[in-house]
C-alpha cells in the first residue's frame, strides 16, 4: 500500500489544541489512503483525527502497522501501550522532534544539583502557595506532600460518605482479598492522567526519565507533573462520583477524568506549567 506523507510541521496542532487521549483495545490501527483508521475485532471501522489527539493508548488485543506509527510520529502524536483498563503502563513511543532545545534546557536543570532542587521547590510551591518552601529539602517536601494527600483522602471520604481504608494502588484490599472499587477508580484515573501528562511531555520535547521529585520508574518527570493536578483531576472527582453512584467501572472512571480535564482546561494548562518550570 503506497502512502504519501506531506510536510506536516506547519499544520500540526500544538498540544494545547488537542483532545484527551483515545484508548483502544481489541483491534488494528492502520493507514488507508493517507489517513489512520481503527478496525475493531467486531469489524467496525473508525477513522481517527490523529493530529487532534493528545495521545493514543493501545490496550490488550491491539496491533498497529509500521505506516501508522510513521504517520503518528510525523503528526507528533504519542502512542503508549497499556494494560487492561489502562491500569498498567508498559511502553511509549517518543516522537522525533526537530528542535531539541527543550530537552537540553531540561537536562541542564536536572544536571545542576541546586537548579534541580529549585525546580522541585517550584513544583511544591504550586501545591503549597501559602507555605515558604525556599529552604526545604526534597525529603522534607515529600513528607509534606504525603501528609497533605493522606488528609485529602480522609477529607474526601468524610465529605462524600465513602468508606476509606487507605490508598492501595493495585485496587485490591490485600488482607481481605476483596475488590476495593474506590481504589480501583483512583488507579484507573491516575494512569489516565499519567498518559495525558506523558503525551504533553513527549509532544513538547521534554525528557520523561529526568524527574525532579520522583526518581523511580521509567517516567519520573511525568509523575512530577501529574502530581500537580491529581487533587482536581482524579482524587476529588473519584470520591464524589463513588459517593453518589458507587462503582462506575472503567468506563465511568475514564469519563470522569475526561470531564475534569475539560472542566479545568488541563490540556491548555500543562504546556504553560511545563514552560514555567523548565525555563
């Protein structure tokens, strides 16, 4: 199949003008007549406005052609491979950026111990606007954040009448061996937020592996950025929804994140915050 690619640079939308990520499972992503299409396992066909998507998330049972990956790279649209329900993150495709200045700026800040600490403090100042963090170490900041999040969980649980036994990112209560719906909702919502932040980081040319607060995992910088927004995008919406409707499942968790992202204009905020932090 012959595919002709044109010069996209001048017409590819900036990240701030894109939509929330698209999750796909059980089907095939390929190119047909210079456009991307999704063919589901049931045979239905959907053409994708891939240049308008902030990311494409490939779930179980998916395949993708070389031509499709090439097209997405030229359109600067990230692709990530995730597990069932989007709860496990396996890999992502880094887009080829013509300009590497943002990556160099990021690396310079990371390589300098004092500058790296200043960026971490700036991230925490975002969450603690009334607290002087100018003399705090990263360890102290992490302790402050841990206490803040625990109090936030308890506050939301009390406000929305949700039984809360503590955060468990696996979505399971290990000592009981039973499902824990609110934790499962939080995990799905958080992974969705990570994918949104990952798509912004990659699209704008930053380095996902160079974190200023987080140091573990493949994408610590993505976790740094996601933590700026968890309260309003995942935590409060999950507790509010669960308190009113109970367990809404995967689709409900994805929907509440999409609604929160649009409500708080996250797609336009992330690029501004990235430029403010890495400058």
